[in-house]
C-alpha cells in the first residue's frame, strides 16, 4: 500500500518543481514516487502535468514569460525522463500505427509528447514528426508508413488553421486513414467541422479514442477480407 500522505508530498514536490523550474526537485520527486511504488502514469499527470497547468495560469496572468516557461518545460522533462520508462505497458491486443506531430508554425510539444507516450505504452507503432511540422509532411508520412491514424496537435489559434488543410489532403489520398486532432484551442465541434474522425481533450482520452478507431479499422479490414 502506498502511504497516502507521503504520496501527496511527492506529487506536490514534482508540481512545485515544475512551477519553480527546479529540475533537481522534479528528478528527486520522480525517483521518490518510484521508490514509493506509485504508478508512474499517475506521478506524471498528477505531479508534473499539474504543475505545468499552473504555469499556464501564471503565463496568462503575465507573472511568467517565455524564458521562465522554457525552464519549467525543462524541469517537467527532467522528471518525465525518469518516470517514462516505468509506465506500465498495456497489452491491448492491437498493433496500431500512428503518425503524430505538432502542426506548422507551432512549437508547443509537451502535450503532443504526452499523447505519444500513452501510445507507446499501449504498444502502438508511433512515427513522431516532432513540432512545427510542414503540413504536407503529415500527408507524405501517412502514405509512406500506411499508418492507421494521424494525430495532429496545435496549441495556438493561428496554427490550428493548418489542420483542415492536412485533413482534406489525407482524406483525398487515403480515405481509410483516420485522423484525430487535439490541443487546447481545438474541440469536438472543430473536429466535426473539419472532417476529422476524432478529438480528445487529454492524453488518456486520446488513447481511448485511438483504440476505438484502430479497432474499427481492423474490423472493417477483416470484413473486407471475408473474416467474421
Ligand atoms: C509551455 C508553453 C509554451 C512553451 C512551449 C514549450 C514546449 N516545448 O512545448 C514556449 C515558451 C516555447 C511557448 C511559446 C509560445 N507560446 Co506558449 N504556452 C505554453 C503554455 C504555458 C503551456 C502549454 C502546455 O505545455 N501545457 C501543458 C500540456 C500538458 O497541456 P496541452 O499542451 O494542452 O496538452 C494536452 C491536451 O491539449 C491534449 N493534446 C495536446 N495535443 C494533442 C494532440 C492530439 C491528437 C490529442 C488527441 C490531444 C492532444 O493532451 C495533452 C496532454 O493531456 C500555454 C498556456 C496554457 N494554458 O496552455 C501557452 C500558450 C499555448 N502559448 C501561447 C503563445 C501565444 C505563445 C507564443 C506566441 C508566445 C510568444 N510571445 O512568443 C510562443 C509561440 C511559439 C510558436 N511559434 O509556437 C498562447 C496561445 C494563444 C492562442 N490561443 O493562440 C498560450 C495559450 C498562452 C496564452 N494564453 O497566451 N509557449
């Protein structure tokens, strides 16, 4: 049994480590979470990511500016490097392939990297194009890898407008591929409007949606191949 009081303390240490851009505190907190036997996934989202949410608030209140945020992101990644290898692999019995990236003009990749991590944990084959990815690169990579799913991330209203262009091109070239969008300014309504097949508001829902989509594609393919 994990000691609840100690667990809270460790989560708080990671959260504050991100807020105070203290890489050492994040690393120590991450190691302590593992030593306590905490679930790595829980430590990431309730500790590190919770800190980043507060950083977002501080940025919006103009208490933090870009240099501070970059250091907060470094602190988050320092903790993530320790926790990530300990995320429990899931056996979902599906071999999905996913192309993922943050769209052109946008360098925000923390959320995208968390979504990618969830896909890795589920055993998906992930082709990560990184951030500020030219729109056509998503189309080319989907064709090259014949991936089931393309996941587009955007954190700015100015960059998300590239999404419908990518969706249109991919659907034109390969209508069987499914597309999911995400990132703070996006929504289910925009996904529907732009012809994407899915939307999720966070990394764990992204995985749930992805599993549904890949299962659906597999069923379709099996039906086409004449299997039950
Ligand atoms: C960190 C950050 C930065 C960092 C990015 C570091 C990095 N490596 O990512 C730096 C300092 C570089 C940065 C720069 C800028 N930023 Co900034 N940044 C943020 C901040 C504070 C936090 C974002 C974040 O990481 N959140 C934590 C993660 C975990 O959450 P998330 O990204 O939302 O991801 C989750 C979900 O959205 C979802 N998700 C994400 N992607 C996907 C994809 C799919 C397919 C799915 C299904 C789900 C999904 O799952 C994720 C995990 O659960 C936000 C403020 C905020 N409140 O969000 C501003 C914010 C995004 N930035 C903003 C701006 C304006 C900028 C700059 C223009 C600032 C400037 N003056 O230079 C530049 C832009 C540079 C560029 N061209 O991209 C604005 C955007 C406004 C808008 N709506 O257009 C925001 C909202 C702040 C604000 N209110 O003004 N920024």
